[in-house]
């Protein structure tokens, strides 16, 4: 072998050795037993004026490794909540470190829950920390508590070991119920800083059944200029989601010829087109294409006949129109364009929008709208007749 060949082989071996050494580990790794993994964050108004009360839910790794939720002797042992108050979130979290023996780690946080009292005073300052913190993810779910956020994070979960995880799963279930919006921190902050649309978030509360308390996500918190100004119930929330083209699946309860029935909304798509008339009147044209199925029915006429299915379609159309009307009229009361009407106008009528933008609050109250709902029925279930003894 020539000298050049030996040199090439030596150089290749040296490079391979260097690469192996570089790939053998992570220089900035953190061992599991040195970090306090945060799975939930609660933000409440502090006892002192101007303060924020921060609650961090930290997973008890040792406890969670012992068993599943069915055999765990104490659900509370799977997590610990640490609370600190201060003039700012960052200040409170840093002071909290003196109570926690491990380094607080936010990268695995699942939810941010904001107390109702704090939401009404404005939350832009509180969220500033989570937008800036390099470890904090912007994809965490954001919710508003009907009550205090700290109490929400202290409520034992039904099936999960950690309330933070339970809340995340409850949010995911909204894909099939559509009774609350699914909002991430990024969604909320992006919407909040836009001039042509107002922010909103799902509501979470504690409900008691058979002496036991558990969590329920239902309804919408409506914001204006970073402050919570009102609420939508489940019915109004579904109307809001239809207008926003965010409705996925859900159910409607209707009566047709005195026959009670549950209608499954299997799919819904909304087209929203604005129109500005010469006199300055703003009209929003909404066209919905809905796929629905009969979930169940009570005693009465058999709804699954060609004639009666037409009545089912009409009932679904009327119910959705009513949901949309109630949502829009209530939003007008709050002066909060959570539907993005202004955003649509800025795209379709950019020149007119420049004149409307500064007075959109007043113009929004006078927005007119029409709704067209096209319903397609789909067979769902194993029977097309009502179960009735002969």
C-alpha cells in the first residue's frame, strides 16, 4: 500500500472515531431525577392587588411508576401542586424554586388554566412569560376556569393519574362533542393581538355527582382586548363553531311531530362570504353543508321514512340556524367579533376595511347575516324502525 493510501485510511479512521465520540451522548441532557416535570399550570388573581397566583402541577415520577390508576392507593400521590404569588409569573416561578428540590421543567406542560377572576382583569401580562420562556411550548391547551384555576388542578381525575392529563384528554373529546372550542396558547395569543378578531377559550368547571367532584369542559369564555367579557353555553358554542367552520362532530336534540330524537352531526362545513352594500351595510352570507344521522328517537312516529326524514332535515336546519343566531346576537352584546367577520372583510374588501377598522366595534353590532343549511342524512345504526311492542 502506498503512503497516500495509508494516509487516507488513517484519516478516515480518525474521522470515524471523532464522529462516534460526538454521537455518544447529549452535552445538555437532564436526568429524570433532577427535574420537576410540570404537567399543568394554573393562573389566578393574587391576594394583593396586581399580583398573580401561580400553581404548578408537578408529576410525582416515583408514584406514577408504581401502578396504574385502578390499583393506586392514593391518586393525589401521583402529583403535587406548588403555589406561589408574585407581581409577575416569572417572579413567582423563580421564587417557587426555593420550595422544590428539583429544577422546574416546563417543556412537558399540557395545559394552562386561567381563573375567571383573573381572566376578567386581563391576561396578556400573565401569558407573556410562557411566550418568552424557551422551554414552554406554545401548543399547550389553554382554558378558563369557572372559579379558581388552582382548585381545578386540585380536583382528582376520573381515569387519569394527573388532573393535567385528564384536562388534556377532555379537550381532545371535543372533537366528537363540539360543546367547547379547542384552543392552544398559540391560537389564543395570535388571535388576541389581531385587530380584526377577538379571542375566546373553552370553559372548565368542577361539577359534583353522587358526592364526588370531577371536571367538565363546557362552553366558551369570550374575550375583548385580552379581558373576558362574557360566556357562551354549549348551544351557543356550537353555533359559534359552525360560523367559524370549526365544528367537527356533535349532537342535537329535537322534537319532530312530538317525537323526541337525538341527531348526530357527523360532518359540517361552512362557507362564509361577506358583502358590503353601497350604503355601507355589511352582510355575512353563510352556507353550511351538514351530514347528519338519526342517533335515537323516543316514542312517536317512525322518523326513518322518506317523508319523515325530510322533516328531520328541516329540524336540523332550523336548530343550527337558531344556534348561529343566538351566538351572533350574544357576541354583539359583548361587542366581541369572535367569528372573524372583520378578518373576512379585510380580505374581500381591503380598501373599505381601512375605513371600517377603527369603528368596527360599532359596525359589528349592525352586521346583518343570512344562513343557508343543506342537510344530507346518512343511515346510522342497525335499525330503521322505532322499537315498539306490538
